C-alpha cells in the first residue's frame, strides 16, 4: 500500500538547465516527488540535482530535487529536497485541493463527503496534507516497517484497517463458515452474521466484501449501538440543508457513501423501530430519502448486518420488525464461540504471539505447556478479541523468553465459573489424569498382573479391578 498518495499531475513543470528553464510535462505527484517527461534531460545542469518550478493554485514555487530515477531517456522521477513545512504549503496544498475537488479518497477510492473532512469516512486515512506533522509521520514510515507491523502510532490504527487481516480457522465449523463466505460473496443479497462479541463478525463481513465483485468499492461500517438514536438516521441516510438546527449544509449518509460497495450494519438489533422501517424500504428497492428531503435517491449497496443479540427473541418482544428479520436472515452465518473451535485457539494464540512479538520488537520464543493448557481450557467469553488483548498484554509485561500461565491475565474467578465447570483448576480432572497415568504405567510394567499392580500402587485388588475398568484396561 502506498502511504503518501500519488495523484495525476498533468501540468507543465519547468526544469532548470544550463540555458535556462526547460518545459517538462508532469504525470503524477506525491508529497515526496514528481514524475514527468523531459525531452532534453542531458541539458540539465547537474546529473543528480535539479530545480523545478511548479505552479500550484495560482502561484508558483521553486523546489529543489534529486533525480531519483530515469525510467527511459525522457521520463524521470525527481524527489523533493525541501523541508516538510515548505512541502506542506506547496505540494501538500496541491494534493489536498485535488482530493477535495475529486471527492475521492486516494487510499480506498471511496467518496469523501465534505470539504472539511480531515479524514476519509471509510478508511479513516488522513486527507489533509497541508499538515506538517502528517508529512513527518509519513516520512518516517518505511516499507519494512509496514511489513513488520512497526508503524508509528500516529497513523497505525488507520493503516491496520487497510491491511488484509489474516482470518484463521482450521476446525470444521470454521471451514463451513469460510465456505459460506465464498458462496455468499457471489450474490448480492443481504447477509446476517450472528455470533458472540469478538467472534469475528466484522472480519467476516469484510471477507465477504473482499471476495465479492464489489471488492473495489467501499466497505463502510456503522455501529448502530454506538451512535445515539437521534443521530443514527442522519448518519445512515444523510440530510438536506436545513433539515434540523445545525444542518447548515447537505450531508451524505453512510448508505450513499457506500454506493458501489458494501454497508456493514453492526449491532443491527439496536436499530430503533422507525429506522428499521426505513432500512426495510431501502432493501426493497435500494432507494431512500435524506433526512429533510423528498427526493428518492438510489444507492447501489449490499447490506451485511450483524448482531450478538437473539433477533428472534427481539421479534417476539416487538423490538425488532419481523419483516426485516425475515428479509435479513435469508443468508445467515453463525460464528461459533472460540471455546467451540477446538485447537483453533492454540493456532491463533501462537499466530498472535509471533505477530505481536515482532511488532513490539521483543524476543519471546513461545508459550510454556502450562500457558497453552490454560489457553485451551479457558472459556474466552470475549472470544478472539479477548485472546488478542490477553496475548498483547502478556508480551508487554513479561521479561521471560516463554510466556507462562502467570503472564496471562486471565480472571481465575471467571474461570471457575466456566459454564462447563471444567477449568484448569478443576481438581477432580487433574486427579483423574494422574490416576490414569499411574494405573497405565503399573499395567505396562507388570504386564497386567493384578497382585503386583495392587502392591505397586498401594491399593487393594478390588480397587485395581475398579480402576482398570474405569480406564478401559479390562
Ligand atoms: N478467525 C480469526 N482469525 C484472526 N483474527 C480474528 C478472527 N476472528 C476475529 N479476529 C480478530 O478479532 C478481533 C475481533 O473481531 P471482530 O470481527 O471485530 O468481532 P465482532 O465484530 O464479532 O465483535 C479483530 O481484531 C479481528 O481481526
Ligand atoms: Mg464488532
């Protein structure tokens, strides 16, 4: 992924040469350099360094640069050799104005709503390149940093959203999920994703989008539970100027921004009833009205909804419209809780350990057996999200080469309240495990001789019979 956006720049650029200024034709420009064609490169004053004159927004700037690469005899790239403050006022301004004019995010290509948006409403990448700090931050990032996950905090969260995230699943139930993702991606119907918090509902929605023909369009997420009821309608459907106090200009909603792509409605169970009706209407013919507007606007959007609530129950209580429920539930994906995914929890724990260790630049080699056992037996009520946070924290806090169970911040209280009652501290389970091991050992050594086993283990012959029966040795 390109961090400093490059935009087309088909303008005349003047390049200083021995006999004055030569005319070159620009191709594209980024904060750090410009690409252009020049017929007479050989006339440039110096082989490496050049001066460029570039017009921007009516005025002109002279920039020093270093020839980075000549692609062929005419086309070349010059890297600017100017300080960031100067770049922000010249090239930064050109790029920012161009983005505003095109109303397109240079990173994810989704539409940008407002002139004064400083970040993309979809991918949250910054859009105002007149800020010196931003240029500084972008300059510090190297490709190696991105690959190894060491991206400065300033824009790290935003970049993570752009990266392809690994979707881990080896158990049969996750294989079924992956199969459904592939199949659903080929259709344009709404999808309903069900699952406890942290099971990967948003990840699943993104995966469907990525595999669908809409993959080059925007993926817009909105969390119905996180936005106050009164604002949700305007957020979703947009509003016209004057629709309510403070609506001093028209604003497009998430549905419009998602045009050509996918809209992810997280926590759809929290959608107020009035908005459920409006959403249903939208799903019927893909048209809607902005708040305060009368025109029906069309948006080519695929809706994916998710919830951790029991929608059927909400329908029974009259909190969720039955017709909307039926409309959404045609294509459903149920994400199993992490505790039901067998060894996936171990696979994931190892994966995240390696990933975050690299990120934090620490030297941690793995988990102890103890830690793995705890990870396996814990119920993970917060699912993958909780696993990620626990491992991240353990890596930060430990001074050891191997993470042990004490490094894992797992609430033992919670553990003992596990639904199945079978946690790592379950005495009966541990005693039985040891008992089985000893009985089997004695069985092997004595060749199954009851008397010798009895004296070896210090119990009576009838007890040996019982134990052998219990562990399937008879
Ligand atoms: N199977 C998986 N493999 C890798 N990462 C996962 C998996 N499932 C979830 N995650 C990660 O766990 C976190 C929570 O997932 P998310 O999709 O936000 O869950 P939900 O929306 O169900 O609460 C995210 O960081 C996500 O990338
Ligand atoms: Mg979520």
